[in-house]
C-alpha cells in the first residue's frame, strides 16, 4: 500500500527568499532522487488560525518499508537538517494513501 509523507512548517522570519531558493534548487530535486514523489504543496498567505502551518507538503512512496528506508538515509538526514535552517514549527507524519486530502 502506498504511503504519504506529510510535512508542515513555518518559514523563519526574514528567510523567505533563501527558503524558496533552497526548495527549488535542493529540496525538490533531492527528494525526487531519493525516490519520493511530490504530489502537493500549499503555501498559506493568511489564516485566522495562528496555529495553522504556513507550508504543507505531501510526497508519496510505494510502501512503508520504502518510506522508512528513504527517511533513514544520510542524504535525507542532511537535507532535513538543512531545511531546519529555514523553518520552524516543523512536523512530520506518515499516513496510508486514502485518495482524499489528508492532514
């Protein structure tokens, strides 16, 4: 069964430009090279709910063992560590794919 990696975060104040350059130049190409298939990304410009994440992303893997294997690689750990330089309030969840919007 396919699984989905759900990631949420807020961009650190004053890091917007650097963050977006990192995502385009490093994040997306690297997760694809590792075997994840990005399927969605949402950027919240305004929300009355201050606890809602600014960024929500989802990526697919063919099954849970594959996802766990990808997330255990040094390349993933390095990429994720670099992401932390640009973001805060980071959360990660792996869920089975249902075909519906998932949180």
